[in-house]
C-alpha cells in the first residue's frame, strides 16, 4: 500500500523502537537519508538502530560521527533509498525479508517488498526524508542538514544531472539556510580524490572501448585493477560517470567485477536513451539516466550481453 509523507510520519511517531536499513555498497543518498532520519528520531526520544551490509565509505564518515545504535530486538523497520530488497545485500536480506514495515524510496523502478511504501519521483531519497522530518516537527540542525544535502548533491552530480528539478534546488537552498556546509561538502564529494582512486581511474580508463559509431563507451573495473591501485568498492562511486562524459556518447557502461563470474553493470545515458529500460531487461533498474544490474558470466560473456542490450536501445 502506498502512503504519503503524513502517514509515514504518523507511523514513525507511533513507534518507539525503529530500525533504519541502507542498501549495500552505500552511497551518499542512502546514508544521508538513513543518518538524517536517525538523528531526527533520536531527537524525539526514540530508540534507533541503523544497519548496512557494508562499512561507511571514508568520505561519508563525517556524517556518522553521532551514530550510536541502541540495543533492542524487534522494531518498526524502515528502508531508505532501497529499490529492491536484494540491494540490501545477502546478510540483511536474510535477516529482514518479510519484516520490513515501510520503504522510503525515489526509484520509479521500485520492486515492492514491504506492506507500506512512500514513493516519490524525486532526484534523491533525501528530498523525501526531508519532508518526513519536517512533518515529524523535529528542528533541523546542521548535522541533519549536512546529511540531507550530501544525499541530494551526490544523487544529482552536484545539480548537473537531468533529474535535478526546481524542487531539488529549493530543498538544497533551505538546507543551506539551516546550516548545511554546501561549499565544504561539494569539495569533499566532487573535488577530492584519494591517491588510490586516482590510480584506479587511470587503470579503468585504459580499458575504455567505443561501440556503435562511438555512441556507446564501455569501461571495465576488474579485481586486478583494485589490487594494483590499492582502491576498493567504497571509493569508486564516481567512476561510473566517466564513460558518459565523452562527447557524442549516448550510453556509458561500466562493468565492475564483484566476484568470480559476477559483474555489476552501471549504465549512464544521455537523452533520448533510457538507462532504466536497458537494465530492466537484465533484471535491474534505477532511473532514466542512471541504472544498474548484475550479470553473471566471464568478462567477455558479460560484455556481449550488455552490448547486445545497448544495441537494441540505440
């Protein structure tokens, strides 16, 4: 059943023990949403626990300084920015499948896994969580504002992507007025690279291949590249944007090795190509300009599969 912001806030008010779940390989939006909601509920005197399959990436650690999970067994369980229950990761999926009470999400490709769903087509889940926190009546301090701004800024590529709307800018403006340190956050998110990530980016770009009259750019990130660079999954969110940045490219594809014969595919597109449509054919989903899926096989097999699907869309 779909609920609105008022109903979601009412449910949170009625429950004293609340569990917040973020998706695996967490990005700024799932963490910003989760941490902002955590801090707001703690202000209300609730017992709260935030869980994620993976550790918080280093660049987001400043947001989690005040996260101290309360100890309790059962609670009202909420997911934030989770489009499919499998995106929680195997551990949390096994632990919470059938026990999630409310999903807060902004993906139009959302696959329902909870009895209650707050779904709005926004640039970031943080836009929705911002509305929920205001409906809760919690004063938004700098820490909460920083969390929400991080989610909005990262999911819009610092307001460059076509998912950015007037509503997105209004939210960001209000958050800055409430104390969000937009200048420092933008510097950390978009202008700072670790040395290990810089090495990984160089290796990945060396794998770049062009297809279909240069309308598709494909890049690979292998386990060997992670080993040689010293980088890891927590650092490479931004790498998926690189292939699409090439002039004339309509579809940018990043093939990232997850395990033996298992690859995560990130698709970034320019108009008129729909990234979600491409990934949905392979069991994934996301947004019109940014989507993902997982494909099994050898690297060559995976490349053939994704390129066949891209060719159909082109």
